[in-house]
């Protein structure tokens, strides 16, 4: 393909993500009022990654592309501001569930989309059907004050169908759903499939992973609930999958 995983315009900014700063973002409307800052989680990433890919390698390019895509879906709210996505064709699905459009993802909030579950309501450590984008954001930024780091551990194929294995990790240094922080590392692994067009815009995203690998670790701390709804896991505070500090 003539297209590339590396943006044609290089600007000063985050070293692992693009489309945050520069002329192309001067009119971008940010969900939280300003461009996200990833300095803290970049440090966590560099200290905890298991792979350090050579500069310019396919693995490094895929890793930066995925980080940039995640940044956009959690911090941009207007369809016209997305640079990694073809908004007219974009769909996302988790574990074979029905796909959502970009508009549907924005409406529900990316955290709720990426933590969908078929478990009965009374067994859910996190219930995406009752959470909002704002409540889930607040929950994970509290639980993971240093952010939620991401690395690509293997790339199976390059564009136009990018298949990769990823690892997410963080340290539970804040409470979650009435459970005290443990200070322990929480991590999970999964597989992502990105289908891109000729311009390297995403048309289709599929994820396969067990969200219980993440949520199970968050419920290990002793209960410190301040009210019955929090103790039951049905409070309005949720568990975002990825935040500005992923």
C-alpha cells in the first residue's frame, strides 16, 4: 500500500501519539475541554513494557497507531475531528457482539462499549448498562491515578488488516466500587483486528478479550463502601476501559 502508519506531518507533542497538537487540531473540540496529557502514563509505559520495538518497525508503528486511535475515541466528540477513522464506514465490535457505529460509540462512551458483558446483572462487577461516559471516566482515573498503560506485544499482520496482541496494565492505587486499593498491578491481554482503507483510516475494529481478567483484580481489595449502592457495585461510578492516561 502507498499509505503509511506514520502521519505525514510531524508536530511537537506526545511521542507515542499524534493528532493531539498542531495545525490540524486547532479547531478540535475536546471532550474534557483541552487536549489530553499523557506524560504520567508514558512513564508508566516505559517502566513496565515488556517489548521495546525498534524505531520505524511495523510493531512500533502499529503501537503508536493504536494509542492514537484510543486517544481519539475517548477524547474527541465531533465526527469531523477524528483523523484515524473513516466515519462513514467505521464499526466496532467486542467478542463477536453486534457492531456499533462511530456515532453509537460516542453516544454510549467507549468505556461502556469495551466492557460489555453477558453476565447476569447481579454478578457484574461493573455494569455498562447503567454507567455513563462521565461516571466511568471518574471511576478509573480514581482507581488508576497513574493511568492505564498499553503495549503491543505481537503484530501478526500489517495493513490493510492489522492483527495484533496487546497488553494493558495499571496499578490499583485508588478505590473501585467500594473496594479498597491494593497497590497491585492489574493487567489483561487481548487481540485486536483493525481493517483500514487506502488512506489508513479505520473502517472496522474487532476486539477479543476477557474483561473479567481486568475486573477480577479490581474486586480483591477489602470492602470500604460508604453506602449500600456502592457496595453492591451498582453505583453510578464505573470502570472505564481506557482513559486519557491509557
